């Protein structure tokens, strides 16, 4: 039997690479199990470099507030992946092609470390199968602030307004569309929506006058009022409003439950239904809502879960 010539499939290329590495002086004693396999150093003084994995966005960081990238393997059609959140099965963002599909899972800031799972159903047929992954612990910083009681305890009218707006926002956050911008999600890498100093305060747990508040679920970018903000990725405008806490706010839908949110805006130059390309200016930095100074609060959401925008940059 002649030895079959390797074909240019991903599996064949992997085998070829593996064979080449195995013949390279026998430096790699351990089997290569994947990109994250740790090569054995040739000697204690010359540690081998880990293989340079191509950078992909969003970067995987399996902690509360982070992102898991879970391989669903090959399939002719895009599989459906769901995650149980509360009482609801929420559809997940799935990217890739017939060679390999990947579910991009937003991990809630409130997630408990340990075992987590999604459900995968191939092409509408077959029974759903669970796919497990591990969430590592992450301790976010805590900030205690003493402020005027009036800014913590809302008046009955403000409380009623806040609750109305919260219900409306929940509807906006449940948006799931296939390809709203009329194009496939070729890359999930985002550009910075506005130049300025970027806070690393995502996940910060704030306690006002001893009362714990929701953790900070976005990135703050300091910039002066009127600075233009651009779409970090193509998307469709799904909400424009002026809200009690968030002030002037725009939500963009990037497809399959991936949304982004822009708050405290001084100007909003779009309407619901507008389609933006990456880099299109659509609103301006401001200090509206509950803020102490002008900045952009930028949120990125996957499967109705706010995740760290830094993972997309
Ligand atoms: Zn913020």
C-alpha cells in the first residue's frame, strides 16, 4: 500500500506539524495535546518557548466577567448552543465554519467558580449534549464610598422611573439577531470607541454608605464632552434613550446576542434601526446621568451578560 499523501485539511496539517516537531531532535518528550500544551524544556538552562498561538478575539479568560471560547468541533451547519441563566435558556454566539465551530460564552460577574456547562445541539437534530468548562475564581477590588444619602436613596418618583427603565433595558438586552449589519461576523476584534485614559475598573465592587451596589460592569474612558465616539464593530442601533443612571445611552447589536452599550452621552446622532460600520462616529462623550465628570461608560454584552470590554481590544 502506498502511503497516502497528506491533504490540506486541518487534521492533516496538525499531524504534519506534530511529525515535524517529533523529528526535531526529540526535544519534545510529551505528546502535544493542543496549543496550550507546555513543551518540555531541553534542559533547565534553555527553556523552550511556548508555541506562538495566533491572537484571537475576544481573548478567553474563564473567570467571572470573562469569556470562554468553547470548541464545538466540525459540523456542516452552525450548531446551536445555549446557556441556562436563571429560568431561561439563552442562545450563545457561535462563530467559525464547517472545520470548527466555537461558542463564545460570556461568564456572569456573579458566577460561582467551579464547573459550568452549556448545551449544544447539532444542526437542529440529535439530542442536546452538555459541554463542561471550568470557571476560575477572580477577586475584584472593593471600593467603599460615603456619599450624601440623597444620592443613594431614590425618591419614590426616581425609583419608579428607574424600575420602568430597568424593565425596558432588560428587553433591549434580550435582543438576539442573526446578522443585523448584513454581514457575517468575520472578526470580533473591536477598536477603541474613543481615545482617552481607559480605566481597569471592570468588576469593581462598590459599596455606598455600607450598601453594596451592582459591580462596575463596563470600561470607563475619560474624554472631554463632545469627543466623537465610533462604532467598535459593525452593528445596528437597537436603543437610544435618556436614562436616570446611565444618561444619554445608545445600544448596538453586533449579532447573535453580542451587544454594546454607550452611556453618559451628550449627543446621539442615530435612531433605532440605523446600521453602522466599524469606525462610524455615532455619538459624543458627555456627563449625563449619575456621573461626576465627562467620560464614556462602555459595556460589552454576550448572552445577556456584561463582560470585560478589554478582552475585545
Ligand atoms: Zn462606568
